[in-house]
C-alpha cells in the first residue's frame, strides 16, 4: 500500500493476503464481512466498540438552515443520521508517535 491515497477494501484485503497467505477472495470476503458487522451493529445498537481501535456511534443530526458558500443562498438541511468515530487512546498514541519520526 502507498501512503498518499485512500485505503480501499481491496488494499486491506491485499494486506491480509500478503500477511497471512489466505486467498484473495477469502480476504475480500473477510473485509466485506467486517464492514457489514459494523454497519449492522450501528443499525441495531447505535454503537460499535472495537477494543484498542475505537468507537463508532450513530447520531441523529437535527434539521438546520445551511448556506451555499458560492451563492450565499440559504437552504434547509434535513435531519439525518451521521456516523462518528472516536479513536482509542492506543490509536491516538500510535498516530501521535508516528508523526514525530
């Protein structure tokens, strides 16, 4: 994987394939299943905690008035669900330590 790009499901599957030697199809299925488990967990419980990684939460945003920055026209932004992510302390420590090198 190269650093300055989005990481895709294929990239994750390729990394699993090279690390553990599973077939590429099995790796893609594994990544797909993990994503599906997270989504279903959010649908059912509004929260998914992954130890030493972080917490995904489903939150409801109220409707509000927004503004088009180009035209300055005000529009109503409808209420909607959003997913938030709070990284674990371990992930934050890793990110902050790797940026200092």
